């Protein structure tokens, strides 16, 4: 996409949802970190269902350590890969207490030193908790970036780098939320709902699913006002 098209792409998404938020539920930065770790290869809705009772009593690493791995598993057993995730959450909780005084670090490298925390998880925590201009790339962002032409890259890191470089102000803080939500609810993996997409005329995807009326009137080139 050209710069003017990128700006218009975000402008339309922002107009429809001016203040997008993560759909993961959390109480504080620690529970946010835990929720994001648990969300890997799982749905936000599934994680929220499992963590509501957990976060009612466990809101910090000390409480999580006291709960123990078996106690945590009892809460999250409905989430995929719950055994591995439970081990990671207990291990990262120990490290937070031992290395960071029980506080979640606000540095990407420090976050990534924690068990189960990769670059995407660190970026989500920094963005949601601190408003940092990070660009976490999950499966939705990767698909939307490549399918629309907004950020075409063969790897997650390539897509992140392009988004970091080309996303303009004032859209940088919320960019990844708009892309995730767009991918989750409109630009779906199997059948993108192009007939109701607000940025369909900016999108490079050739196999658009359009209504009969749209097929008659659709004009691909975008001309800025």
C-alpha cells in the first residue's frame, strides 16, 4: 500500500472503533502477563472463562506460587497446552519474585527472559499496560497484513518490522488492536467477509467475497480526497 492508502486504512478502522482494547480480561499488569501467556494457541474467550475465578484470588506472583502448579492446572485445564502453560506461569512467577522484586518488568528483553514469554507476549504487555507503540503479530495480524497488502512478509518478524516502519501517527498505539479485531471478525481466515469490510477498496486481496451490487460498482483504486 502507498502511504496515503495506509493512513486511510487505519483512519477508517479508527473511525469505527476509536478506542479498541484487548479482549483478554485482567486485573493488573501481572494478571495481564499471565493471561497473554495462557492465550497462546487459545481463544481470548476461552482464557477469560478460565481466569475469572483464578484472578478473583490470585493477583500477584506470590499468590500464584502459593496456589502451586496443581492448583493452577485446576483453573486452566480447559485451555489448550495447559500443562506446559501452568509450568511456565509458576516458573515466571518465581523469577518475578527472585529477580524483579515481585514486579513485572517494563523492558522487552527482561520480559522475554521469563519462561513462556516470547516477543509477541512482551509486545502485548508493553502496549496494553503501558501504551507503548509496539506491534504484536499474532495469526490475525499476520493474515491481515499479508492479505490486504498492508504489511507483506514471510515471517512474523518481517510483518512486525514493516508495521513498525510504516504505521503513521496517530494510529501507532492502537494499530495492532484494530488489525487483530479486523482479522477476528471481518477478515477471517477461511471466508473473509469482504462484503462488509470498511477497507475493501484499499485491499490487495484478489479473491474478494463481494455482494452482487458491490461487484457491479466496486472500484479498486483509492483516490484521496
